[in-house]
């Protein structure tokens, strides 16, 4: 099933980005499972669902808003994931990795949006 008005490479990029955003939400959910503080866990469970919803909404948008929305989503999720390492609920290496990967993905999506 093709998304209206976009070519195959662009569609593949969008679908892959949505899948990865969903995966990143799942990582946050998994980290929250280990919390003893249920209020903190509840907040992170709610935050875990947002990346998938934003990705789904972006997939329904027209160009170039779709890729710009995904770029901003990856940037924000990367910063939030870095925050988990700052709060020591995730390892420091994970926060550093997420910052680096989020920067690369954000730049790639922005480049695709400008192309």
C-alpha cells in the first residue's frame, strides 16, 4: 500500500522512522518497569506511548511536514532518553549513544525533507 503522493524511497524512510520511534518508546516503557516509584513510572509509561503516536501522525502528513515532524520527534526523544541517563535510571553510555544517534537521524531526516 503506497502513501499518496510520495515515492518509494521516501515512503520507506517514513515507515522505518515510525518503527524506530515506536521501538524507542518501548525502551522507555521497559526502563519504567524497573521503577519503584509508581508516580515516576506512570509518567514514563505515558511518555513511552507518545513517540509512536507522533510517528503515526507524521506518516499521515504531507511532505515536507512529515519528515520535519519525525526529525523533531527524534531530537526530543533523544534528549528525553539522555535525561534518563542523567537521572541514573539508564546507563550513561545509553544516554551518550542516544544523543549521537538522535543527532545523526535528525540531520538525515532534515536533509531528506529539504531534498
